[in-house]
C-alpha cells in the first residue's frame, strides 16, 4: 500500500490539480477550499485502502477527489 500512496502523491493529475486549486481558488469560498479538497483526497484514499480496492481504482478515486471542486475555478453557482 505504501507504494500506491507514493504513486498517488506523484500522479500529475492529482498534484497539479491540487496545486492549481491552492493558487487559484477564490479565497472567498469558505467550504470549497484547497484544504477541503486535500481532506476529501486523504479520506478517499484511506477508505479505498480500508476497502482494499484495486490499485487502479484507488488511483482513479484519488484523481476524482482532486478534481471534485475544480469547477469552482471556472465559475461559482
């Protein structure tokens, strides 16, 4: 599992998306903050590991978690 965590942390779709959220997300957003995204990402990985999901599924889940608030970079409801 350690290798997978390292792989997820090195995945550009995850790292670059989170970095972009940190630098460009509107600071007026209280709930949908970079910290929220990081928390969702962390919890998703923990739950996927507990459920013993396949490595590829864990990676896809981490990518989805990283992207889940990316829409707020373009427009707010």
